[in-house]
C-alpha cells in the first residue's frame, strides 16, 4: 500500500490519497496519469494490467488500486 | 430523411402515437421497424451494410460468450483437481479462442468501413489518375460501426454478457435518432432504457419536445444562417483573406457548435419522447480552459470511445510496457514513462482525424490536435511555476483569457476542416499576417457575405440567448428549472421558440436545406 501511495503522490503531491475515494469521479486522475501509474505498477509489482482493468472502480481510491494489484499478483 | 424535413416530423408524430397505443411489449419492435424504415429510406443498400455489422457482431459475441461460459463451468467443476499452472494454461487457451472471434469481427467490420470510406483516398494517393471505385458511403456508418464494435469489445472483456436476441442487438445498433451523428452509446447504458416497456409520461414527453425545439432553433436559426457567410468565405479563398479568414473561423466555430449540438438535442429529445435516455454528448465545450478540457467536453461519446477502446489498450499493451521499461532502464525514467502515453496519443489523434474523413486535411487536423495536447502536457511544470508565482488562477480575467485562448486555438485547428485542402489552409493562415483589410471588412465588406443587417441582428440576439442558456446550465438543466415556475411561463417561452423557428428558420425559398455537418463523418 505504501508503494502505491508513494506513486500516487509523485503524480499529484497536493492530494490526500489516503482519504480520497473519488479519484476518477472527481477527475483528479486523468487518462495520462492512469497510464503513467499503470507503467509504474507493472514495473514495481511485475504484473500485467490489461486495458479492461482500467475502470473507475479500480482507480477511484488507493485502496481500490491496491486490491486490483493484489488480485493481479495472485 | 433529414431531421429538418417535414417528413421527419410526420414520421415522429405517427411513430409516437403508435408507440403509446400498442401493447408495451411490442414497443421496442416498433422502434426497430421504424429505425430500419428510416435507414431504408436513406438508401436501401445501406440496410445490407448495417445488417452485415449486426449479424457478424451477433455471431462473434455469442461465440465469445459461449467460450467464456464453458471456461467458467470447467473451472468451477474442476476447482480442486487443477493446479495453478493448469488453470493458467486453460485460461490462456480460452483467451486465445475469444481473441480470434474478436479479431475476426473487428477486421470484418472495420474492413467494410475502410473499404467504403478510405479505398478511394488510399488508391488515389498512389495512382494520381485514379477516378475512384464509386462506393456509396452508408449514412452514419462510422457511428454505428464504432457503437457496435464498442459492444463487441465490452463482451470480450467480460463487462457484460452478450445479447441473445439478435433483433434487440439490431435495435441497439440502428436506433434511428442516434444513427446519423451519434451520440455513440454504450450497450449497458442504452439497452435497458431502449428495451423497457414505457407508459406515457407527460413530463418526459414535454421535456423531449422542448429539447427538439431547442435543437431546431440552433440548427435552423443559427447554424444554417451562419453557413451562408461561412460558405462565401471558404469557397472563395482568393477573394476572402486576412480578417475575413478570422471572421470565417469565428463564424464556423459557432455554426459547427449550433449545428452539431442542435442535431444532438434533436436526437436526445426524440429519445426522450419515447422515454429513452441517450447520453449527453456536450458539456458547454466553449467554456473550456484548455484543449484537453475542450476534448473532454466536446463530442464526449467519441472521445471516451477512443480513450477506452484505443488509447488505454495501446498505452498499456505488453509491447508498450516493455518499451517503456527498456527506455527507463537504459535512458531516462521520465522519458520511459511518457513514451506509451505519447505514442498512444498520436495514434489516437491520427485515427480521430481519419475517422472524420478520408482526406489529408483531416489527418493534419487530427495530428495537430494531438501535438498541441502533448505540448501543453509538457508545459504543465511551466504553468505550475507561473501559478505559484502569480496568484491569478481563480481570477475572472484570467479564466476569460484561458477560455478565449482555447476557442481561438481550436478555431485555428478547425480551419483544416473548413478549407478541406492543407495548402489553402496554410495560405489563409499566412494571409492573416499579410493582408490588411480590417477597414474593408468594417466598411461594408461584412455585408457582402450573403447576410443582411437583419440577419446579423437576429444572429446576435440568438447567440446571446445561446450564451445565456449555456451560462445558466452551470446550475442544471433549464427545462427542470422552468418546470418549477408557473406552467404558462414554459408554454409562452416554448411557443415563442416555436414561432421564431417558423419565422426565422433558414428554410424555404432562398435557403438550401443543409445536412448536419457530422452526418458526413
């Protein structure tokens, strides 16, 4: 989880990612951010994130991203 | 059958009457028949092409669905006996089978689109004397192909199950209000509302009629009137240069907005008359403060289509991630991170250009947009630095500057769409710097564009109404606001709108009933 929070803070230092659960709904993360995050996550966790995973539900909060990563690592 | 013909209005009146009179379980079948009649009137051969798309998509999605189901059952039944590796192997096999159907259907359908829309352009660029194959481009083919292929990809991704009734899929693919110029709907979004049984609801019905009237007002009073001046300027590039080019850009910006949003208002309004909710395709785009924001608010359904089905799949594809990793490792972390986004952005914008038309001007227009977006992305740290130094971000004058800048930036790019010839467009850009004719334009030149003083006054008043409505929309839909006021106020307002369309609409003698601009794409 810490790694994910670190990656998110690199993108937008001004956002409180521990609390926010509307990252997509409130347009805090745009499509450029998501792709950038996916390349980081693929590198960090050695996983492959397919396009169908790029849904608002999977990226709306740090927790949702963490859950997706956990599922893909398995 | 154009939206702006009396035949279309009669068609809607008869259809609405039948729709609410017949047993509710037949409503969707009536809509399907009406859609096919609507499309058949436009061209009987068009029916063959749209049927090919519906049937091929149905076969492919049903096959994908069956493969997925067989896999799910097999995994469930053998849950305990399979090792992790075996499960992975079965999954890979299943994905490969599904992918085969996906690729076959995509190649077949985009193949039809490419053959009909792009073969003349490709061959004529190789053989200069080539006269063309003479294919007739079915109305709205780009729209229904994209909508149906979006559904196919969603089923492949397992977002939802395939529709088992081919006629219901047929209605989703051919629903007539959105067939000509969108919005490009998603199956899970539109289908429930399309297939539901509906009682007549006066509020929804009257909101629909009001939306249709508003669409006609934009199209007939504003867009088709401005079209006369725009055509005079762009069809005579030797006579109308310098300030006329800027004037043409300004007029075309308003004309295109009124034309396209007017058409979408009519489509959404017709849907609403039948109790069907079509997604909004615009969110006051001319109030955007940057080009990226503009593209999030203009033709939203096309933008999100390209984002979900092209930008994301390309930028997170395995080869792209591998390339990114390689660059990060060997050169620079920052560049490695950017590469997938940049390649995907340029490819998406190249395709968006090509989607709009088989011509170099659209390709340059598309790439132009992509390049401007990437440049503004690169300049973000500079903007941030500026905003840290100067506290102007929330100031009205700065927002006005940003909105004006975005409008003119988009207008400059859109000029490629106007002149339809790259060399002429550049010549016209150059003329803005070299030809000094402001006094000529102000001293009567503006009156030689085919519009009289009364037209300009009418346009000024209409555009002001449009602007005020847009400003008020920040607080929500105006019709909802109005419905809270005394009923007679709504009636007076919409009766005035109706009368103004009848009196001031650009039709009848002296006016050419024009197609919606986006119906050509």
